[in-house]
């Protein structure tokens, strides 16, 4: 069987290689690497070539030599093409991963920052935002890339309400034109960075996403709010996961959206609300509770759903008159979407059950009857809340 060595080339500087990695490159029958790595590494092996990124799998499929080395930028274990290559060619090659110095290791050493709880995020080839990562972690290390350059990420964080964080930016690390700058995010808005830029975001006011929010945590105004016990149960029935995209339709004060956000801590929650006062309350509560992976959307469903990303989970807190239209809109985006509806009125229950039946789904239905204690002189009386139906199904 042929041998394939996937070698982390760090920031592209040849001095970052370990002696072990350098010897593998010297003794390889052929070396593949990007055009950026070609000039430096050809001193170790003349038989080096730089195929296009899109052609790497093709050339490995056709390779007949015994020992092949593949150079990948950064750390071979850290947001690397190595995982994809390993999965595809595990039956063809004996594969060895050879780690190197990553940009994160180098950058943290330059900053003299030692921290064992750094969240890592890569924007290479991804459209996901990093609002949750920055909201819920003291330090977040971000690899910029593609359309998401350093300045774009900084401005998105600032506009999302994370205007209190501190930013370290490292550009062209370990090169002749290396640049490291830092400051409050508000002072970094006009900076421009190359595509080879990493960011370290320090958020001393980060919040714990695992804490369940209490009703008393929210500013309510006159907007309706799902009570905490129903909110927590609805989160469980939805089964929200870390990377989920969630819609909260008819978000009211944003209480459910902000609860969901802690569970979708690496995803996004879209809080859809048509009423002006409630919409403002969502933004106020988001700022106060520092759960910035909630995106507030002003308007009515299903119309405003058209331009939103594909949802994994959808929560509907009513909307009996447009229930079937909402189901149709989210089903067209994802025909395996999971939906939970909460209902107090018989009309909403009827609309939800029938909307599920349109997709031949027999939903799970639970009725919650709860009561809260209220002080009455030296006694405590249990005051009953309205019974609430939680109706859940996957289309």
C-alpha cells in the first residue's frame, strides 16, 4: 500500500517545520503543496508541484509513487483539508498526519497569552457567523478567509451588539510584512486586513449559555411572553443542538429565542416579530442578557422567512391564522425540519394539528398544567396558569 504523509506547514515559513516533517519532505517521491508554499519548500525536494486546491483529490487518486507528501497550510489537525482526504483515501493509502505549528500557537505566543479555554472558529469557506462563540467564551480565536476578511468579522461583531469586546489581529504571521494590532473593537472598525489574518477576541463579559433564563431576567412591557416552565420544556421538545439554525416565529419579548440561543451556541436563532414594541424588547433583552447569536427580524411570517437561511428547528408561539402557510414555507426550505408549536386557544391547537396532518405527521401533543406559589400573608397559595399545549413533529 502507498504511503501518504499529510504535513501541517504552519504559516508557510520553512523554519516552522519540525525536523521530522522536513525529513519526510526530503525523502518523499513527490510533494504536493499550494502555490504559496511552493517557492520555500522546493529547497527540500525538487519534485514538488502545486496543483489547484480543487484538483488535489484527483491527483492523489492517480498517484502511483510509493511515498507522497501533501503540504497543508496551518495545523494538519485544525480546520484542515486533512480530514476530508483521510476519509476518502483511507483504503488506498497508509496515511500519517504530521502536525506543525499552527497560527493560533504562534499568535498566542507573540501575545504572551496562555489560556486553556479558547474557542476556535474558522470562516474558511463558511457563511456561519461567530456571534455565539464570542458571546459565550472569554477568548475566541477566528481564522478569517474567503469573503470573511478580518474587517468584515470585526464590523459584524460590532453591529451585532458586541461593541464591548477587545480585538487582537495578526496579519501575515511569521513573514516579512507581519502586522499585529489590537484595541477595543470600536477602534478597529476602519482597519483593512489581508486574507491571511487571524483574530483573537477577548470578551470579559462573556455569559454562560447553560444557564436557563428566568422570567425575571426579561424586560416585558406589554408584549406577551412564554412562561419559563413552558419555555424550558419547549426547548427540550425541539431538541436544539449546538450548530442549529432556529426560527422563533412570533417572538414577543424574545424570551424563547434567547433561551434557544444558549442551546444553539454555535448556531443562530432568528426571532421573527411584527409588533414594534415587542421587536424593540427583543433587542433590549438580547443586549442585557448578552446572547448575541439572536438575530431579530421585523415582519410577519411567512413573508419574511424567504430570505432567511435553512432552519433546523422552528418554534411557533401561536399564529393560527397563518399556520399552514408557515409550515409550507419552512418545509420548502427543509423537508426534514422539526417544528414545535405552543398553543393556549383551541383554534391554535386545531390549526397546528391539521398543519402537521397535511404532511402525514401525527404530532406529539402534551398539555402542561402548572401553578406558581404566591405569598398571601403568612401563607403561600398556588395560583394556576393557563394550560398550554406543546405540539411537536418532524415534517
